[in-house]
C-alpha cells in the first residue's frame, strides 16, 4: 500500500517541537513525545520523526541515547572561563576523538550538537613554549562579560 504524503515535513515537525522547548512547555530534562505518538498525532512516518529529532539534536536542544527516551537537553550551571594567560578563544564543533575524550571526562556525558570553546593558553612556567589548547564544553562554560561598575 502506498502511504499518502505527510501533512508536515521534518523541518516543520522540528519547528513545532523547538517552539515547545524554547517556550518552556517542554522543560530541560523533559521527555520528548515518543516516535509512535508523534507519528500518530501528525500522520507522519517514523523516518520523518527521526529526521526532526536529528535536526533538534544537531541544534543542541535534544539528547538521544540508544535504548532510552529522547529528552530536552538538561541545563548546567555555567562556569566562567579563566582568561589568565589566554592568547585566543575559538568556538567550533568537536572532532569525533575530542567528543569521546570529553564524554569520558564529563559527568552526564558530552552530547551531539554542543560546541566547544578552544582556549589557547600560554604556560606561565614556559613563556617561550607555544600556547596549548584546552577544550571546554559550550554547555558548561561561558566567556565572562565585562565587569559592571
């Protein structure tokens, strides 16, 4: 049997869920509705639902673990980055090996869609040596703003 075209696209379904997340209707840590419920409610295929969730994962809004329910990304208290001896700060998406190292190091893991700060620091004990990069997850660290008087 040929299934009729879906009434909405994966981008439109992602937008509906994104609006619920950003408005707080789906709070940090809340379960995302099941694939089955989304399929039945919006008359779409499971593949389309998975594409919509992949969009939200890539935006850093949703966490999906194999064998577990998809959830809204939890919020972490953010620590300011110490800018002592910092030469440069970049932001980018981590490579696969960097993601694995961060996942092993962090409680709660390191998920898709989270950028990293690459903080290049001079070693005060070896001022002639090149700066060394330090990776800090963007969902747990922040650049401090200027002090207000």
